[in-house]
C-alpha cells in the first residue's frame, strides 16, 4: 500500500499552498508574489517526496517555461483554476489520498481540469 509521506501533509506544505491561494484571491493580484508562492508550493512537494535532484534539474531546465508562466499570470488575472487545483492538491494530501493527490498534481502540471 502506498502512503503519502508524513512530512508531505505537514503544516509547512499546507501553509505554502494556503499562502498561494490567499495571494491569488487578493484584489491587487500580485502575480510576481503569486508565482513565488506557487514555486515554493511545488518545491515543497517535490523535495518533500525526496526528489531534491529532480527539483534542481527542473529549476535549470524551466527557465523559459517559467517566463511563460509569469507572463501568463500577468496577462490573465483569473487564477481560479490554479487556485482550485491547489486546494484539491492540499485536500488530497491532508486526507492522505495518494491516488487523488497524484491525479490532481498531474492535472495541475499538465494544465488539465480535473475538478
């Protein structure tokens, strides 16, 4: 039976997700801060899964992709899908539902709506 590691549903990961969600709902829509929190949310999950090397490789390879992400956030202030996906990921982790967490994360990273 697969289990979500205990540190993945720790207050740290949940806090990172909630911070990103809070910034996303803020009326001023600070896309730079939202991007930073989104990155930290992803980093916490990936490193929390013991994939530090993977995170380091992604950081090196995603320079251009991150520019696109930032431009998209700046151009389109409707972050509701991203926020709903974060909420779904956090809920699945909190409920220790690995299958749902994997499905939600996969959809989030590929841009699919799974809610």
